[in-house]
């Protein structure tokens, strides 16, 4: 187990995460957003810290490795959905990372 500033970080299996934040264009209606994100979006802004810079929706996926992310992003179904979603977005932010298990 490694130490990171007094916090134990488990050296357990790391997973790869793919996170996408979406900011919809103002002219996109709530109904359109609901249709575009139904069954796909994992969360919406809860507004606690007000640091979202207008991003309102979160899409999160977990994979065994970063190779899994690469395969997912290149998959025809992902490309088709991305092409459907993109015209409704003002901004999008995507990040891939490998997580550590932190024991507090």
C-alpha cells in the first residue's frame, strides 16, 4: 500500500474511467435533452458548488483498461450516438483516467 499525503492508497486493481461532461445549446429544449440522454446519461448537475461552467450532464463508463476505452470510442454505436448528440452541444469535455482505490 502506498502513502499519498497521509492517505493510504490501495494498490488494488485499477479500472479505467471515461467521463464526458455536456453543456447543451440554449435553444435545445428540455424535451430534446431528455430524448438525447435517456438511458445514457448517469447524472445531472446538483448545483452544490456552482463550479460547473454550464455543464449539466455527466456520462460515465468504466472499463478494465484504457484499451477498453479505445475500443468503446471507436465502436460504430458510440460513433452514431456521438454524431446524434454533437449538434445539440455547445461544449463537451471528455477525460479518461485510471482510478486508485483510496482507503480513508
